[in-house]
């Protein structure tokens, strides 16, 4: 089903990545922000197109990281519309982990925290939220 609660999709893909690691790669935005070059190399290997030693030595990985960086994509997508009346820049905020704090009220944040806790309460899906360790149980 292509639609439904976000949390259910995340849990299913996470579960799929554990059951079929050769077919499902699960990456988080936070992990990409922390270690983007190694995550790009991991993604390339997962897709069956690992970087050669020469490519790594000549900075191809870093170039791809830059081309796919939030800063570059935000600049490239400043103009135009995804759909009529929906400008591309609608989808770009700050690109920082935890940036949601600047856009949600405490009440909105608490509602989402409650839903997330309920949905992921028996999952080791996230070992941390914004770099803060959690005490979530470690079984799916």
C-alpha cells in the first residue's frame, strides 16, 4: 500500500533491511549527516557499483557528497515548480538535524514524540534521537 502512517513504513523498511540486508538498505538522515562519505561508499557498494581505489584517491566520493549536499541541492532547486503552485524551495528548510525544533510548537513536538514512542516502543530502530541515547528495548 503506497500510503499510510509514516512510522509503519519506517518500521517495515527497517525490518526488511534486517531480514534481507542484500536487498534493503536502511539509511537515516542523521547517519548521512554524521558520516556522509562512508555512507555514500556503502550505498555505491550496495548498488553493485563500488568505487575504485582510483576514484577514491581522486576525490570522486567527496565530489558526489558535495553534488548531493543539502547546500548544493537547495541552490540548484531555488527556481521552478515541482507541480503548478508548489515551488521547489518548499521542500528545503535548513538541512540540519533537529531543525524541526524551529518549526514545531512544544505541543506539536509532544504529540509526535508520543506517537513515535508508541510506534517504536519495541524496536531498536533508533538508538538515539538527535544524538541523545534512548532507553528503548532492543527487540523488534
